[in-house]
């Protein structure tokens, strides 16, 4: 029984995590936890907080403290946060500059609505618009990405006089009523009637879609499973997906277009870090503008330097938005969102009153302003590019080592996806139980990552932008061990079936 003995031996070693490097050093000493006991919080989570929220792990984490890229649970165990609360903690947990800004502002004036003037709004709006190109100079401050999406839809419909909104299949744009209608993933949909005027078009996914080549995406890593037939600067996949987009105007819209807006992320986040073929977004936006529609750039996850080469994800696509929505990393975890547009589009809302009770309060503006300062002072955009590119290259070697389970590695900067598969030929998603096992093992070894894609089989790495190459290397070794453990379990299961049959 050599196969069985090998698998059991290997399983034993991996279970002890004997091949793991030490977790990178952290000088911060967390405080002791003195809150309610674990079981009481677990019970309340399911019965009183939000039963529809499913915990990430078999044994849910009870987090107590955070600092920079690190989190501690109630028992004092330290975790490397490679998910940043769904790409939300941009500059690091409990950053001292953010804490100081919030504390100082709270001690002076914690809240006032925007019916009064206060200097924090002006300070923040000037800083934010200085980061945006063109005539994107008017800012509406809100509290979340879903709110930002709803407001962007209202703006585009009022300004154009049209109603229809186009979004991509596999996209996520929020959980409120209209925003969830633009979201095109079955696991975020309820069996209820939805507001009209939302059209979903083919997602230009060069890995899973019908067209795509090795060099079709803007990423340091080649798509190894497909050859590229592109000529010079013209992407063949882009042409074919754009042709499908044009069919929307033939079959789903009136002849005059009647389009209010097209909304898209530059890289799909919750959809599994899906990147579009080169020039696709540029072609689509030009077509949308020809029909009088607006382009809404969803920068909730790709903004604020996360993709590395640019401050905004749309900049890498060579397009100019009419409206930009942002949230998550904008406030480093503080509830803050924004819609930025041109004066001309903004003036359309003057036809009626528009008001947001908490949007633009001095506390949120102080935090948002401090976040922008930290990104610049600590060169976090540059760090995203350097550490993210390093991690992508390391992950690509892992893809070569485990071709039967890692189907694709993609992304830019610190927005990275690892697609787990069951079959490299069919690209069938790895089953939920296996993904959960890898996910759980990574947590037990001290690394927190996310899951994405409609089948939940894409590991999402979107850490605080202050992570180091040492953190990236540790993450890689943890993932490698988790995958090896998964493969060893398969060997043991196969050998057990063989022995039982004999």
C-alpha cells in the first residue's frame, strides 16, 4: 500500500503545518479580550443580527483587534488579512492618522447635515476631485456603494431622459433595490419582481467565455490555457465581445437607443476578479456615448490606487467616465461613499430636491481626507504595484505546479483572483466542499482571503494596501500547503475506496 502510506504521511505533515514558514513579525501587542463569550455572540449573530448573513468559516471568526494588515481573534491568535474586509480597509486597520483625524473631529463637531456649511466638506471634496481627470468636479457624498449606485442611476435617468441601464452579467453593483437589479449574479437575487429598465449583457470573460487569448488581459500573468490570435494592438476577443454588445441595441432597445447609462467595474470584484479584454471597455463606452447614454465607472473596489499603475481602475482602460461611484476603501472601513460627476450632469438634479441625512458629515469627511493623505504619504499605490506584481508572479508558479486545481491567476496590483477548478479541460469549478476546505485550512494557518465568482470558486486576494512582499510570500506558502493538503486528502479517499472494494 505505498500510495496509502505516502498520502497518510504527507497528510500528517501538512496537518502539523511543518512546512510552513513563520508568520511575518508584528510588533503590535493586542489587548486582552473581555467581551461576551463566543457562544453568546454566535447565537446572537444567527438569531438577532442578520440570519441571511452566512459566516465565512465552519467555525466563524470572532475578531477583537486590528492593526495595519493584522487581525486578532478573541483568543489572541493573529491573522494576516489578505481580504481587507472585502477590499475595504485600504490603508490598514486602526491607522494612527485615521484614528487621530476621527478623534479630533469628533471632539469638535461630530455631525451636522449639509444644509449648513462646514470646512471639512470643502477640504475633502477638493482633495478628491484633484485625483480625478477631466471635468469630474462635482461630488455627492453618501454612505455606501449601494447608495452611490442608486444615485448614479437617478442622475443618468434624469439627465438623459431615458430609462434603460445596461450592466454586465457576473457584475455586482450593490444590494439595494435598483442596485441589486443591475447586479447579475443569481446568488444575490431573490424571487421578487424587479424594477424595469435593466439589461444584462454578455460578460467579456477571456478565461471562461467563448473568446479569449493568452495576452488579451491587462495583467502581468499570461492566460496559459488559451492561445492568442490578436494582431498588433487589436484584440480579437475584444472585437467579438463588442459585437455581442452591439446586439443589445438591435434586439433589446428602441432604434434611437433610449439608453440612460452603462455601468461597469474596470475589474469585476465579487464576480471573481474578472478582467475584460483590452480595448473592450473603450469600444463599449464610445458606442454608449453615440446613443446619448452615460458611462458610470464603478470604482468601489478598484479605486484609490489598488490596481497599482493608476489611481482609478478606469484609467487603465483609456476611458473617461461621466459618473464615478466609489465606496469601501474611500473611508478605510468608515461608512462613506461618493458619486462624482460633471457640473452639467449634476445640474440635472436641480429639478427636484436631493438630500442625504448623513452624507457629507464632518466626521466622514475628516476620515476620507486622512485616507487620501496616507495613500500619498506612504506611497501605497506604488506598494500595490510592487507587492501585487510580486504576488501575481509567485502565484503563476503555483499554477504551473498545480494545473489540475488552479485554472487561472489574474488581476492587477493588489486585486488578485485565483480560480480553483476540478478539470483543466472543461474548466469546471472546484466543488463547494473542496473550496471550503482550502479556505478553512488557510484560515487555520493564519491567512484570511475572500471567495468570489458565481460558483464561489475564486479565491480573492485584496489586502490592505500596506502589505509587504514578505506577507505575499507567506500567503503563497499557506495557499500551497492548503492545496497540497486537499490533494493528499483526495489520494487517501481514493486509496480507501480501493482497499474497501478489495
